[in-house]
């Protein structure tokens, strides 16, 4: 037993090292800046602005408390994500151990989770993803413990973690549905129509729903916003195969490449075979939980995307947890011992290779993005200078880094009211005082005006008045996020 704890400790150390590596090397970007700025408001104002956005509040509440303890530095903000990313590895171990009663399998699953580059990638974002993975794994763990022991404390744990997950990210609804469907299957399989045996599960979900009642009005408003106006592009025939590839290898792929498409098809067929073999060979009933928690998020996202696309790779980080466990079950059910350990070691090697490839391909030493752009402005803007930001998607992250004498204004030509902007541009944190729709407003002859803009998110260089004369060259800073080829650009003008 002590040996197993030692091995688990080593796995957690490895998970920690992989997740802290280059934790703050990438500039904070729009989504993270939203998190960082939101938690600066007082509690009442913070909840009001959360309601104007499209995400539930639990992550922001915990991040606010975390920041009160550890500060608002980028290291602290992303450290929160890293902490729960590491905790997810432990929770994955605990779930597999209690569900499948195999210590070695639990350690193997934990190690695969520890090195999975898809899981690691999202600890470098100050967002709610790793908190969600942790709560989801813990919810599954408590359900198994509740079924096995029938003790109240485990049902209470299931209620609290499930409720917290629902307050963390809306995609977790799909995962919770998958777990709930399994719970009904488990009870029917074991008790058929003995309705008394269903009472604890039914009461648990009633309490979960009651705990969610205070948020229902806000949820309805946020859901309407997403349905009416959202930024996620429509799905195509390669959307699911691409996500499947990421679940296996932790990295994206180019579906426009004909050769890559062949590998995507092979990977999809492998997943179908993997699922078939696990469901057929694995004798433990909790294989159904792992299967449903993997597949239901895909089915739910596909169904809702018929009206408005909500399908995005990173939202399947939650399903990826259980896919990794499915993969581990598949490997350890192989009859040949050499083949079993050979494939397992190969998967570990591929994951570590792709983790290194993730960092190597980004060239973060030369793609310093907004952190360097803001540093340049902080060093060069003088008192009385004006500062215009040409994109709402760079406005918040600049504000996070801003130490200059100028208060940035967001240029919104033809728009003077925040309500005219799409919600995904961060309107929950904007006021009309942040906007400028007329570049000649409040500037006089002899004034210096700095303009920061980006080519990301479909952005382009703002058209400035003819009496603004550019001083010096363009200053450009390549960024990693939101995608490769993103640039932050700065121009300095003199008003004549």
C-alpha cells in the first residue's frame, strides 16, 4: 500500500512539473483578462456583471478568494488553474480505484491524465476549465462511493460537487447528464422496479436542482444571449474527428491536409473499436459511467448546434477525462502482457512528445504579444497622451498590463452604446465611458495619440483622421493567443 502512495506522489509531482512549466510564458489574453478584471469589483458588482456574461459564477467566486490570498499576478491567476489541474489527476486516481478496484489501473489512469497535453494546455489559462474537470471527477467518485456504501456523507458529497460543477461551466451539464443516465441504469440493472432503491438518487438530484433555482433566471438570460448571437463557427464533417484526435493525442491536426484526413479517419475507427471492446470485455458496471460521460457531451453539443453552434474543442476537456480512462481500460484489458505495456508506454511517450511539441512549436521567446506591447506603451506614453484600442478583444488584456499615464478607450466606430456590441466582446465589463466612436473627440492640435490594434479576431488597422500624422514605424508584437499568426500592433500619431 505504501508503494502505491509513493507512486501516486511521484505521479502528482510529475503532473505539477508539467503544469508549472512555462506557466506565465504566454501573454494573458482576452478571456483570461475578463477573469482578472472581473474579480476586482466588489462582490455585488461582480455578481451583477457575471450575470451579463454567459458563464456561471462559481469559478469567479473561488478565483476572487484565491486572489485575496495570493494576489492578482499572472502566476497567481494561472496558479489557480494549475492547482485544480493537479487535483484532477488525484481525483482521476481516486475515481478509478473505487470504481474498478484495481490499484495499478488507477495509477496508470492517473499517469495518463498527468501527461496528457490537452489537459495540461488549459492550466495556462486563467479560466474555469480545470476547476470543472476536478469537480466532475469528484462527482463521479462520490456517486460510486454512494452506490457502494449507501452512506449519507457520500450522497452529500455527490450533491455538493454536482451542484458546484453546474455553477462552473454549462458544458458540464452534458457530463452531469451522462453520469445521471448511468445512475439510472445502475439502479435498474441491480433493482429493476424496486422504487425504494431509487429514493437516494432522486432526492440527491432534487437537492441539486433546488440549489440551482437561484441561478435559473440568470441562466435563461445567458442561454438566450448565446442562442441569439455567438461567435463559434459552424461545425463541419471534420469537427468530431478533430476533437477525437485531440482526445487521443492531446494536440490539434490540420483537416485540410489529405494525408491528415486519413489519420483522422483511422483514429475515429480506433475509438469506435476501443469503445466496443471496453463495453464488451470489461466486467465492472462502472464502465457505463465512463462511456456515457464521454459520449453524452458529444451528442448534446451536436444536438444543440443544429440551431446555434456551441461546438468547440476546448469544451470537451471534461469528456476527455473519461476518454483517457476508457483508453486505459482498453489497454489493460489486452490479453498479451507485452502488448499491453508496450502500447501504454507508447501512449505515455506520445503524450510527452506532444507536450514538448506544444511548447516548441509556439516559439514563445519571440511571441511575447500583449505583455511586450503593453510594456512598450508603459515606457513611452507620456502624461497628456491619448490611447485608443482598436479591438475589444485586446482592450481587457491591455488594461490588465496597463501601467501608463493614459486611460485606454475602445474605438467603436458608429457605436456609442455598449448594448450595441455583441456580448462576446466583453460587454459585461464595458461601460459607455470606455467607448469612443469619434476619433476627433477630445483631441487637439499637437496632441500625441497612440493606437493599439490587432489582426486577430478579424481585426485590422483603424482608419484614423487625415490630420493625424504617423510618427515613426509600426511596432509589432507577435502573440500566441488566440491563434498562430496573431499580432498586436502599435502606431503613434501627432495631431496636426
